[in-house]
C-alpha cells in the first residue's frame, strides 16, 4: 500500500527557506491589523450589544483560540497514554 | 411506475448484482447506480409511494418531501464520490458493502414509517461494518465488533421505542415524535447514539479512523447524517437538543487539538460539526432547520473531501499520524490544494460552503435569544479552524519535512477530491440552488459586509493565535500516543472489573473445593482449635 521513499534529496523550495515562515507571519499580522481596523468602516447590525465592540470577533477569536490550545495541552496530563495502551 | 421503486433499493439490489459483472464493467455499472437514483429523485413528486401491507401494518417505503429529498440528493452524490474515490481497489467486499450501506441509508431517509426505518437503520450497521473488517487485521475485527454492538444496540432501542409508540398511538408513521412518552425517549437515545451525542459518541472516534482508506470516506457520509435527518424529522424544536448540541460542538475540539491520528482528528471534528446541526434542530425554527439541513449537505461534501485527502496520504505514505508526517506538499501538491479547499470550507471562509450554511444556525440561535449557545458555537467555529483548518493541512503537508518522496494520489482519488472541492466552492459562491431545495422557503442573505468581516476577523485572529503559539513553542507537539475518551469505560475499566470479579469467583471455588477434600472433621478442627 505505501510507496514511500524517504532517502531522496528534494531541491529547496521557497517554503523551506528559514525566512519564509517569518514573511508569512508578517503577512498575517498585516492582514489581522487590516481586518481589525475594518470595523471602523461599516455599520454593524448586531443581535447582541457585545458584537458592537470594536474588533469583537477578532478579540474573541484570538483569546478563545489561545485558551483552547493551552487548556487542551493541560488535558493531555489527564487523558494521554502510551500508543500501545489498549494493545 | 417510477414511484414503485424505493431509491435505496436501486443501490442495495444493484450492489449484489454487480458481483456478477467482471472487471471495469462492474465499476461503470456501480457508478451508474447512484446517477440513476439521483435522476429518479428529480422525477418524483411529493407524496407517499410504495406502500405495502405486512402483518396488519402499512409500510411506506417511499415518502417524498423536501426534508427527505435534500438528504436523498446528498446521499446519492456522496455515494458517487465515494465510489470514484474507491475505483482503484479490487476488493469487491468493500465496493459492495459501501454501495449497499449507502442504499440502506437512502432507504431509511425515504422510509415513511417506523418499522421500515428500523429495518434500514439496522441494515446500515450490518453493511457498514464490512468497511472496517475489510482492513483484515485482529484489531479491525475487534473495532468492528464494538462498532456493530453499538449500532445494533441503537436499532434495538429504536424498535422498542417504535413498538411502544405504535401501541400508544395506533400509528406507525414516522413524523414528529417528541419526548412525551417513553417510546419517544428511547427513540431519541437511539438517534442520539448514531448522531454521537456526548457520552454516546465514542464509537465514532473508535471506529472510523480504523476503517480502510476508502471505507472511512463512505462511513463519514451516511450514518451520522442519517441520524441528523431522523432528529430533524422526529424532534425539531425539542429544546434539550440545543444544549446537547452545544456540548457536542465544544468538547471534541479539545480532543482534536491533542490527537495524533489525523483521521481521528477529523472524526472529532465530524462530531463537532454534528453539534451545530443538533443545535439547529433543537431551536426548530424554519431558519434553524434550514440551517441544519444545509449544513448537513455542505458538511458531507467537505468532510468527505478531508477524509479523502487524509486517505490519499495514508495510501501513499502508509501513515496518517501527525508525528510522522510533514512536507508532503512537494510530493502531493494536488492533494494538498484540495485538502486546503476542504479545510477552508469546514472553517467557514467566505466563498466556501461552510460560510453560507453554518451561519444560518448561528443567526437562528441569536434570533431566538440563545446567547450562550451562540457564544459556544462561535468558540467552536474558531476551534474547528484550529484543528481541521490549520492542524490537518499544516502537519500533513507542511510543518517539518519528513523527507517522504511519494507519488501524487491516484487519478481516481484526485477526480473524486476535485469534484467534492468544486461543489464546496460552488455552494460557497452561489448558494441559491442549495437554498432552493431546503425544507422551508429561505429568507437569508449570507454575504453582508458585517458577516464577511466578522468571520474573517474570527478566523484570521484564530490563525494569529496558532502562529503565536507555534513561534513561542507553546503549541503542543504531535506525539505518538493514545488519547483516552469515554471508550475507556468499556475497553479498560469494565473488562478489568469483570476479570477481577471472575478471578475472585475462581479463588472462592478453589477454596470450597479444598474444604470439601479436607472433610468435615478437619474443618471442625480448624474452626475450634
């Protein structure tokens, strides 16, 4: 089924260059800033008052994502076992 | 004339006939079946057809209305895509089981009475287990047995509940059921088992990732969405479903973040997406039911696409563990691109299918004042982007290059993924045809400035959180591990307690036998000296 060969050397791609990850992150920072300040340029039609906060969805997305990952990391202490646990 | 033939039977009977056809002709014949079935659906008028009398009961094998039709359409599309994805295999067990399983699910969707529903319900269990057993290992055999026990158990509950309801009401019609009687409660547990309600869910994460490369694609489409259909039919507006759905959307994403098997990550994400639909059904307004049905339709496509992409990775590399993968974008660029389309769709990016369907449920939640449910669904939307939108493509195709030099996925897999991806984008860009087949008239506009900006903010800042955690080394690495879930109770806790109890019994029996050999006088000596 598997047809893998892990021995070959692949020519370096743009994504493999050390500074590429940095460039992608900077692009993301710029995008986030643009989206955050986009709230100033349209009228909101919200169901809840909290949605009218400036950048509500941005702050919500960031804070809860950090919270999700860090709490899932702690969950590992409780539920993570060796790979052959059930064998 | 065409009404006399229930659409599910086309696939079930056709699947067994196909065994008599050799080679390529069989594949063409099998692929023609869902196309024929889909065409049949387009010809049917709403109504009750194929009614037969059996043991004093009138069974309705074909009930056509908007709710059954939308699930019928997507089930036929999913079976065609799954068959194309499986075209390279020469294992007739998988092909026949897959097609018969799809047929059983379609049969259930069009069943107008509880008895026919039960028969098809059990048939989905019996046919689909072969997609797990087809791996042909001891482990797959054990997983399949556990899967079968749960699925058949769900059917037994359905039958018991149905008999109680028929006795109480004198009618076997499968319509709104509700929770007013014991029968209704039993049937809800039965549907909830297949829909993977919290604590009834773990058969899903236990079994789907252990099926064959192609089997998981079939499995991902039918069983759970059949349960969603059944809930929408029987329990629309049952408020407890809102809170069950809220829990379903939230808890699987924590497990998905730390799970290493990427097909299991997708199964947790499947569980989370079902939660959105269950919330919609619980709210029960026209917009909410439309949202649940539309989301089920879109979900089957992008989830199949994601399972296909991970199946292609497993097929080519022999593993689907995040800790062993990375850098595959070089060898499998098409699979990478198609996986990213699936990831964007499930995450709800504008112009992709999830954006125009999931938002209907969120809007319904806020319109009906379920602010807490709305907030949890929003959190779950950011969460699903983390594990399905970022984690799956990132760890499989990018992250650390593990040096795999493999071939791109076979052409048939690419065609199936390409068609699924095209539908994901088509629905996202032009949702009107999907909205037109929803159960109720649609008065909803997904593309407003506020909705687009708010969703992009949520997703971009969730991505920012991922980037920050990765750059600071706080993101949990992929580790070879087993993550315990509620299956621990029946895989480890109960078997150990039973073994301990049996050992105690054996020791007591040995002791009694020794006493018997010692004789009464010796016992009296022992007791009094």
